[in-house]
C-alpha cells in the first residue's frame, strides 16, 4: 500500500503539478517519512484508533507537505 501511495502521488506531482524530478524527490521523501511514522507509530500522529493507510489521500498528503514549509 505505501508504494502505491508514493507511486500515485509521484504521478500527480509530475502530471498535474508539473514538478521537475529533483523537486519530486524531495516531496516523495517527505511522503515516505510520513508513511513510515503512520505505519509504525500512528499514536504519535494522534490518529483515530480505526485509522489505516487506506484513509490517506492526496489531500491529506498536501496538508502534511504544506505543514512542513
């Protein structure tokens, strides 16, 4: 599932945002970091008990990445 999320988000960054590959790599590194923490330590993110990676969508990734700026 995490690889699918990263792959789909990469396509979005390239096709819809028109980002260059170096910029995409930076964004995708941050997404991978979020996925690792969300998978291993969901309580650190104060996620609901019934939360799973299936709940993660493009909008949630955008919010997270904008928070990092």
